[in-house]
C-alpha cells in the first residue's frame, strides 16, 4: 500500500515549501477549507482523540476581531492572508471519546480522573493536528504561515468565551508572495539533532 513519494511531492511538502509572510490577492474557498479539513482529520492522534478545533477567519471583520491580540509584526500578515486559522484544543474532548474510541468504554472516565493527563493529551494532539493541517495545505497547493506572537488569553476571551477551547497557534493560509521571502534559514544536520542508540 505505501510507497515513497516522488521528489516533486517531497519538495512541495518539505524541501522547497516556505513559511510565507505576504500573500497574493487570491481567494481560498470554503470548498478548499472543507477539503483541507477532510485530509487533516485523518492524521493520527492518541486514542483517536481529535481534540483540535479550527476557526477559519475569512472575512475582514473576523480578522479584525483577532488583531488586538496580535503582536504588531503579525497584524499585516493576518489582514492580508485570505484565511487565518486559529488552532485550538477542546478541553472537553473526552465527551466525544465514546464515539471516537468505542472499544474502551471507560476512557472518558479515565481522563476525568486525571485532569493534567487530559490537558496534556489535548494540547499535544491538537499541536499534531495543526502540523497535519500545514502539510495537508501544502499537499493541496496552498501556502502557510504558522505563527505564535499573539496573546492567547485575549484570543480565548474573544473567540472561546465559554472557556471550552484554548488557542494554541495561528496559521495563515493562501497563495504566498514569493518576492516577500527571506533566504531560507539553515537547518541542523542529522549529526547535530539526532542520536542513534
């Protein structure tokens, strides 16, 4: 079933893919966002917990709600991008575990008995799902600009006032402006970053 992807696919996903700070004036449609989520949801998470929640900000009005929480250097990126995604995690994800992980009926109770475990599970796995979204976007021909540089508490108060979800990071989506790129930053070699035991 599995076989290595060709060099062009690997370039698009990793080797020549870049983090874009500026965007072309080309829309990203709802159909594209649905296709993007449809790919993202198949990435593995612990016990199929799927704790990530995605808020797709498309309209200027929606993006302006985010602006007060942004560091100054990120304001233009969000305003210019066709879509900005708030990647968050659902603190009550165990409520869906009976549906998502049905062969362990007591898994929700296990999480309820250990709130720190539930929190780290939600945060870790939503982060994974954010990474899957980045790769899925690239696979679909979109460019991305993942970013920190914002006030999580302000984002949560504005977009998740009931406290159920907590923001993790942001991802701008669209078609990047190649002329705005800096030279690619260096990467660590295998010898500097990895250990074989």
